[in-house]
C-alpha cells in the first residue's frame, strides 16, 4: 500500500487517512485494532482517523456480533465502507463489446450495462454508445461520482488519452476517448490499456495484493499482459505496453494487421483453437453455424475430452513461447491468467508446466500460474481500480478540506 507523500503534520495526517480508507476498501471490514496493526499507526491515531472517516460519511460502523462458539463476550465492532460513500465510473472498451459500471471504492458493482457491437462501428458511434450506457447506470445509482476510468484495447497512449490503432477494431484510430468522454460525462477521466488495467485490478482488489512482482495474462479477444514490478504497475512511458499478443514467435510467419510478422495472436486465438479442435475430431467447420467458443473448449478439455485437451495444449504451447520471453526479461514468479471458462485447473497447469520447462535458469526459480480472481473481467475492474488508485494517492479529492 503506497502512502501519499507528505512533508508536514497536515500532509501526514492526510496520507494516513487515505491509507486507512484504502485498507477499508480493499480488505475491510476490519476492527480498529486490526487497522492499527496493519498500518502501524498508534491506537489513538487510528481512533482519530476512523472518527474522521465516519464523520465524513466515508466509513460506517457495523454492529458488533457475538463471540464465535457462543461465548459470553462480543466481537469488536467492524469498520467498513459507508453505503453512501462516493463512487467510481468504470468504462470498458473491448473488441466485441463496451460496458459501463458504477462501483463503490471497494469495487462492489452497483449498476452495470453492456453493449455488443453489431455491424459497423466508428469513433462517434462508440462514444455515443458509452454515453447512453452511462445515463442508464446513472439512473440506477445517484451517489456522487469521483471520476471515470477507461480500460481499452490497445495500442493506446494513456498520457494523451488516445486510442491509437487497435488491430481488428473497425478501423478506429487516433480517437481521443479521454477528452471526448470527459466533455460528455462531466467527469475527470483517465485511460489505461486493458491488460495493464487487469494487473492493476489484481494488485488493488485481487490475488496480487501484497505481491511486489507479478504478471497478469489476459486471454480474451487477443492476448495481453500487464506487469507489476517492485510494487508498482509498469505500463511504459505513455501506457503503450501490454501487447504480448503482438510479439513475434515466428519471424518468417505471416504478416499481422499490426505490421509485424508471425505474432502470437496469429497462432493463439479463438478461431485457431476452434479449427484445431475440429481438425482433431475429423470434422469440418459447421456451414453457417458457430464454431466452438473458447469457453466451451476450455470446459470440454477440463472435463476430459481428448481432442479439446489436445487443442488446448497446442494453444498453451504458443502462449508459453511469448510468456517465457517476457518472464526471462522481467523475472516475475507469479502469473495470474484471466479468461472465459469454467473451473480453474487444466489451462493453468498446462501453462505452468510449459513455462517452467523452458524458463532460463529454471533450476533457481519456479513460476506459479493461477486463475485471476476476476476470471475474464479483470480489465473491466481495472477501469475502476484506475480511479480508486488516484483517490488513495490523493490525486482525486475525497476527504473534507482537500
């Protein structure tokens, strides 16, 4: 948990209040004694800060319960996020759909709307669609909004708030989404690459809490990777990183829409996985019908279907080539993978085995691959986490007098 910088007593008090607020949002509800223990603050300071948060309507005290086992004592009162505290708007822009959700600072969804693209799409229509979704969720949640986070397919320039030229995205390019949405929504907006958003959601609200180094791998409508290094999200100079799917695994391979050759996404994608399954079954593509979806194949493989397991094994081999290259550079020992599918298991085991069998100096380290706590929705919650991080760092005012 990163404290806001402070140079005097007032700054330190402000930083401490934000630290406690973040703790309540990401790990609460908690008793005051536990808050003091986790933050290292004195009991008196903790008591004063929690009183401030209660008075500001940011925190709420939950009724004390009975001691476990029917004892005569009572458990300490718990502090959690208030049901009337300010909220955050999260916006997701994916290749197949866009979505808008309102969450509190604990990432609890209060209202959500999704729209799947049909036919053609251009920048103006995309912005109009997102604004219309915003009005729908706003009508169902009237709490104060602090800001909007936008998690989107890349490549993008987060510093200028611009979608650059996402491959296979209706030809949309150089779209200033942050500026356009800020003007239409009346909220401060921030933009992040969807894979980096996934890593940020995992760090703030998921299984990555407390970890200094890990990789988030996203397997949906493309392949991306977000990196947390030394306790901080690393997304490059302008937020242009995360495009693992557009690293080459075959320098003599076919051209990719991104301009490179032999990119990972040309070999490991939903269509290639489905085609591989049909080939192994000795079947042809269904005429006018839908090929098996990624989720179906993952579920079939996990249930013991031989052709599905073989197709998934091949898919994971391709992904592992790029993943090993990445891990040999960044030296992270934990990977959280987000994807559509049923119970976690086979895909993670395949990736973990293949990565560790090829990793440089594998005798000195072992990479663990686990399912994301958010399944395939970490980038969506990354939009929420982007604004929440600004709040916890004091970049967006939430406390009285700031």
